[in-house]
């Protein structure tokens, strides 16, 4: 049985279903404003009650505060560094090396740099033991003074030191005179069995063999003067040679006095 709709044209079942659908949408949307024109009353909003609890501030006891002040962990003071300038320099250098070694380039440089330094030190030690003049490899060797005899075949037991020294000093060849004087000292030490002279020995070998404490310091100074004048290949002035000659004569006098004692 059909009923007459309130909307013109809705007289069948399909129209009735449409009307029901419209009513459902109206209910879901909260309804339309009333015919009186008044807005619907909104739903009340409930808020939480205010916190009525009182805040109580608790202070630590004075004895407890004094105990905290005595503890080292709560003493926030700046301690003065006891390092001097030299220690701070090494500390900064160590920090710089650490930062450098953290980079790939720094690690590679350090690795192969250490190997290169070790090889260079080994080569230098071998050249020194062989008594090779390293300065020739990096530049022109200085001009040598003319020698009156062949040093490769010299024998301290066969040389006339008095004549050779007089000749070298007269010609102003003070560098050769220093060598002859040093060889004469070696001969005197050998004759007294304080050292054992051999052509292939070094000057430091003789220093090791000389165990007499009173003579060691003087002989070490003569060795230093000889190496500077001869291997340094620098010309000496008359004043410089006079100082070397005085030191040599003083050592020979000490050697003679020590033998007499």
C-alpha cells in the first residue's frame, strides 16, 4: 500500500526510500537549525580540576651541605698547571702528531718516513765506519793542501818527526804540521804501551784503549783539534797553529811526568 509523501512527486516505494535516506543524513549531520532561528546549544566542555596540593620546598641540612663542600668532587676550582714552557711545547707537539696520524696521508707519511730514516741512519753509520768522506757526494770537495809524503804508507816508527815538523812549520803548512804532531803523540803513547798503533785503527779506537784517567782528557782534546784541522780541510793561521802546538807540548810534558811518577 502506497502512502502520499510530504514532498510532491514522491508517491512510490523508491521515493519513500529516498526520504528515509535524507532523514538519516540529517540525523548524522546534527540536524538543521530549528525553525525558530536559534542555534543549537553546544555540548558542555568538562575541564580538569585545579591542583590543590601545596608545593613544599625541602632544604638540605647545614651539616649535609658542609659534608658536600669537603668532598673533592664538589670543589669546582681551576687548578694551575705545573708544566713549564718546555713541557707544554712537547705536549702541543704530541697533540699535533696525534692529529696528523689520524689522517690517511699522515699515517702513510709516518710509516714510510720511519723506514727512510732508518735506512739513512744505517747508510750514514756504514760510511762513517768505512771513513768515507760524505761531503763529496753533495758538492765539490775542498782543495787539499800539498803533502810532503804519502799518508797511505806512513809508519810512525819510520818517520823523522823532528825534521818533518820543522819543514812543515817553515813552509807554513800548518795543517800538515798538526797531523805530524798528532802522529808523534801516537808514537809516544805506543812506545809507553798505553795504546797499540795500527794503520787501520781510528782515533776513537785509541781513545778507548787509553785507560789512564790523567791523560785521557788531554788526548781527547788533541784528537778533536786534529780531526778539525785535517778532516775539516780548512787552512790554519799561525795563531791557530800556535794554540794547537802549545796543547801538544803540554800533553807530551804531562806524559813524561806521568811516566816518571
